[in-house]
């Protein structure tokens, strides 16, 4: 706007009408009337960006509002009143939000949208082919192969530029993780409560772009230490019928989990190895079982002669031979065949020794 240009002659109105215009338009600045008579009103509009300013009849203006001045006229007794409505546009936001996707896609969403913004232009350094075709969108999806800086230029309009702003963000390539583990054994019993865990994940060992990669082990919800690539521990009967194992595998970019439930088969076979038939206690050999469905036992002396056999082991061996005669003190060998709840369709076997004391 040229404040000194000769405007077309508008209608003259009284100052009361001018006052009403001021009230409707908003705040007023710098009214200068040279003569108390009707005024000729010239309206003007201008827009600047936040932080900029314009010069208006010798005054520097940088705030939004209505500004007034007068121009003396020689052809009438009235002065012209110049009304400037100045608008100030805020600079668009200066930030980009990056949202990572690790699965099922591997990518960043870079978000730079702001209200009333109509012009966007993205660029990448070094160039990134995954940005191609998205340069004029408010948000883009990219998957850089090396550390990359993405720059966004945004404005209220493109041509001519109005209040352009620039913001940037630098991101590293996404390092995906796929959690996997091996658990030995597949189940635990009273006789075998030793468990070994091994990390078979991908992405928990590589660390190309800085940050940490690794894994955390959890047993029944309790984080374990150490958290190396393999760990071992022993089960506890108080844990219940299942041992729940979870592994968190992570890289500087992503996290994935793997879980495994190990059943606790409550099966046990224990045969005492020392007894004294003539004592008041511990005077009979009775197998102690949990989860055993069928058991048969043979006991031999040191010459290999069968002295006791039973398919009802709850009755036990009282230290006598099959003729009812007391056996001599010494060491005897037993052999057991049994079935349990783990393998109900097949027999298992065990053997050991028993010492008889007199």
C-alpha cells in the first residue's frame, strides 16, 4: 500500500459514524484530526509476518490492529482519514514429530502439518529414495538406510511466499528386532528342574548407529539378572503348574517380546536307599511317588537272586525274602518299571541300591 497515493474521493460522514466504524473494526491507534468537521475515509489493508514491521506515515508498526491518520486536503474544509487494518500472521510451527513403526512395516512417519498451512516441501540429506513422490505432503513415510536429515519448508501459500518457516529432524535407520528363544527342557519335573534359556532373536546383537541392544528375561513376571544371551535357573515347586517365561528383545529403535510356558509335571519317584527293619522307624522300604499311575518293583541280593517282587509298592519291603525269612544286612539292588501322567501310554524304568542295616 502507498499511504501517500491520492485515493478516490469517498463520501463524507460525521465523526459519530467514524466512531462506530472504530468500534466495529477493533482497537484504534493514533487518531489525528486536524479539523472538527466531516471526514473523508480511506480504508487500507496490509498483512505482515510475526516479527516483521512496516512504516506507516513515519510510524513503525508491528502489532495487529487498526491504525488511523489524516491527510490535509486543499479542495475542501475536511481532512481525509486513512484507516489501516493490519494483520499479523504467526510463523508456522518449527518442529517435526517422528513416529516409528517396527512391525508389520519398518518406517518413520514424519508429521509436520499445521492449521491453515497450504504449502509443504520436504527434502532429505543425503537423498532418500523413499521420500520420492511425497515432497508436497503434510506428513511423509520414510525408511532411511543411513542417518538422514529431513527438512520441511512450510508456508500459508506458495506463490508469492507469505511467512515461510523451515524445520528439520535427523533420524537413524530403524533397526528391527524379532524376538525368539530356545527353552530346554520342554517341561520340568521334580527330578529335572534345571532350565536353560537361550536368545535366538535377530537384532539384539547388532548396534550400528549407537544406543543399546540386548534382551531382558522375566520368569513368572520377575526380571532376572544377568540378562545375557543365555541364562540358566532351577524351578521351584511353589511356582505352580506352569513356569511363564518372557524375553524382551530390543534395539535402539524397536522392541519385541517372546513368551513360553513350561509345564511343571508333578511326577516324582523316590525310593529310600537305607533302612533298618528292626528299628521303630524307617523299618520298611516304600516308594514315594507323585503322578505315578502304575509301578512294579524287583529287589535282588548281591548274587542276583530275586528276594522281593511287588506290583503293589504301597505295601513296601520289610527286609524279608520271598519265603518270609529275615534278610542279612548288606546292599541290595532294585529295579522299577512304572508309568506316569506324563507318558501314560509307555513304561519307564529306573534302578538303584538299598542298604539294609541290622
